[in-house]
């Protein structure tokens, strides 16, 4: 009802006023009915009495034969405040005496004449005449003789005045009662409405999260409303505590989601992303905002997207997690694909339930197993290389014994006197080739049997042995090898590990060089340019091969990074870098690759290494050697 007031104070006041007005009106109506009925009865009784009294007085006056007294009695009866007309007629209805001289009242009306035959001796006859007036008549007897009829007409204005007076008193009482009740309601409503208004403002502030409302709310009354406000304050305090705990939990979950080292994603029942973390976005190679509202086939390649989407829908259907689902694929725009061309994920899907134990979302945990997969592949290759290295060392060791016997036999043959000149030349050539074979076996054994103690090493001998190892490939490619080092240079180092470093560098240079290219190996005494007090040996291994692009050059020391596709393991330069850091070396790399905008520009790569002559390496003498056959793998690495 739009016309009904909204504030509880005015509702109470309007309700009370309406109730009191209706109750007072009903009371007045019942009172008027009752009083009207009673006044009617009293009026008839009074009117009958007055008619009887006039009849008796008239009868006595006639008995005394004093008719004038009859007129006097009529006059006195007409002066009564409740009588409008008094009259005496003869038995036929002719007017004899009248209380007032009014022309209309000089004769009886037809209604009055109609009552004459119905009259009985000693009984008053009351009836209603024209104008809704009450009238009563009674016969006048003197003895048994009917001498006339006494007529008395009642004044209804007197009754109406009584009723009006009663209504006025009732109205005054009702007004006083309504005003007193309204004042009481206003005072009571004030004590009720004010705390309710405080409670209402607090409830609205709680709903709208208004900052300017202070809790707890003041308690100004000590009744049920005060208890309600105190209960509301306790509820707000409990909500604040729960909200604080919820915010802490959400902050914790957000922090875990943002900083977890694994990919996390959540899907709705239509298989669309509802939330992901940055790690998952990095794995897919798409921005965070691009995931929301999209499906897996829009972001992942097939069949990985279909497999993961089927797992998500299966969790929704069966309400059971799916664990350790392996996915793999190729993506050109992901980091994993850019580095290695392929990725492998281990995923697990689990249901996220609501309070009604219904699966609302499905969470997906993604662990990037690409590096582990590549490590496993590299480990298998390394194991193969290790086995090959051990086999090569065993073969070299077994070959070395008969080679010594052959060398001795050739020596005896050369010194045999009857040998002619041609046979002597053949025997000398055979001895030279056997010595070459022996030297190759010795170099192979040196790679396998690395020293575990640092010592002073002749670098010229070390470099010559490595170059002699690659002499076959150098001759096949027709490379121009330039050696520039002092035969007497020595360095305190782990000889086997340094041999492995330069074997990797020279092998990579040979791999990068084309037919007729240039290979420079240089070593000389030098100082650390940053600390001139530190002495050592500066090495340079340079080639005029194809060179490296800048993005390749930045990652050459990363483990498992290779540009040799099938034959490379990505371990050679990584191991070499670890060895150089162990020797406190300083490495500079410069490279230039071919560019279509600059045709004819020279290309190549230069590795410059400063190895300090550091006696501190004695402290590292207790370290375990690196893998047995790292050198064998290093020759093929890069």
C-alpha cells in the first residue's frame, strides 16, 4: 500500500489512530443504537403516563363539573418540555381543549381518527403520526360514561438533544483518548524506532560495505531490541573475523597460485578456462588474459588438447581425479619449443567441489617434464658414450701391448745387417706408422685416465696431442692449422680436465669450419687484464667457419643446448664451462655469422681463455674427477 507510511513510528501511530477511530466510531454507533432504543422505550412510557395523567385529571375535573380545569390541565401538560401538543376531544374526535392555537391542530388527522375505534377503556394507545411523531391517547371516563379522549404528542427534539449531547461527550472523550494514545505511541515509538533505525543503518552499511559506519553499534535501550542490537554486533564481529580469515586464506591461495613453480589452471563444465597462473601461461606461450573464456583446443596443439580436455570432462562426469597424464607436443611460440622444439607435461586433474558437494570446477596441475625428458635422453646418450669410452680405452690398452711387440720387432728388423735398402725403407715406414698408432692409443688412454691431482703441465705437449688426435679430420677438410705457442710454457692445472676443454673447443671449431678453412690455436704468457698482479696463460682457439647467431652465442654454455641435432648432446661446452670456472678462468667469446645484407663478410668464432697459474688449485685436489668419458662426449658436443 503506497499510502501507508514506511517508518515504524508513523506506522504505529497511524495504526493506533485508525484502530481508535474505528473502535470509537463503532462504540458511538452501538451507544447511539442502544440509547435510541432506550429513549424510545422511555418516551413511550413517559408519553403513556402523560396521556393517562391528562385523562385522570380531565375525569376528575368532569366529576367535579368543572370543565375549566380540563383546559387548565391541557395547558399545563402542553407546557411540559417533552410534549409538543396536548388536547382533549369528545368521543367522536371533535376538539374540545387544545394546548396551543395552531390551525393545523384544531382537527384530528385521519391517522388519529383511525386510532379511536381501537382504544380500550383504561389503556393508553400509542402510535406514530405524520412527521414520524409519537402520540398517545387514552379515553376519559366518569364512571362508565365515555366523556372524551385525552391526546398527548411527544417532542422528539428532546430525545435527539439527549443523543446529541451523548455523542458530543463521546467525541470529546474519543479525541482526548486518541491524543493521549498518540502521545504515548510517539514516546514509545521513539524508544523503539531510534534503536531500530540504528540497527537498520548498521544492516545497510554491512550490506553495502560502507567504510564510514563504525561497529559495534551503540545500545541505547535495555529491552529485546537492545538484545537484538547486541546480537547483531556479535554477528558483525564474527563476520569480520570470518572475513579476515577468508581474506587471509584467499591471499594465501592467490600467493600460492601466483608463485607455485607448477602450472595451475581451472575449468568450468564447458571446458573453458576460468583461471590460470603465470607458470601455466608461460608453458602455453599465451598471455594470461588470453586464456580466460577459451577452450584447450584454442591454445594447445592436438592431440594434447583433446587428451587434456577429455580428462577434464571425465572428472566432471565421474567426480574422481585423473593423475599422471603425460602430454607432449610441439609449439613454435612457447619457450620450451623455442629452446628444444618439443615439450612434455605431466598433468593431474582433480574436482573442485562447492558446499553442496557438487563439482563446480576442475583444477589441472601441470608439471613441465621437458627438461627431465631431455635429461633422460641425454643420460642414455651419456651412458652410451661412457660405455663406448670404456670400450675404446680397453681396446686401446689391449692394442698397446702388441704394438710394443711390433715396434720391437721392427727395430730388430731395421738393425738386421743383410737387409737391403728397399726392405730397410719399408721397415722404417712401418715403424713410423706403428708409432702413430701407438700415439693414438696413448692419447685415448690419457682421455680416460685423467689425473685427480693438479700439477704443472707442458701446454705445448697437451695441445699437440689434441691436434694430432684430430689430424685425420683436419686432413679430410683440408684445414689450415696455425700453431702459435711456446714449447716451454707450463701451467699448474688439472691436465686431464684442461685437455678435455681444448678437445671440445678444437672439435667444435673443426665441426664449424668448411673445406679449406683456417684454424688458429694460440697460447702465450699473459696477465689478467682486470688484475695485472695475476699471471697465467691466455689461449685463443679461432676458426673461420660459419660463426654463431647472437641468440645461439648467448646460450652455448647451457646444458643440453645443441645445434648439431642428432649427433650433439649439449654437454660439451657446459662441462667445459664448469671446468673453466673450477680453474677460475676468464672466457671471452666473439662470433660472426653470415648475413644476407652483408655478402662476402668474413665469418668465424674466437674463444679467448685466460687460465691463471693458480696454486690455490691444490685445495681442489681432493675433489672427485668429472665423468670418466666426458671428453669423448665433449668432442661431439656444442
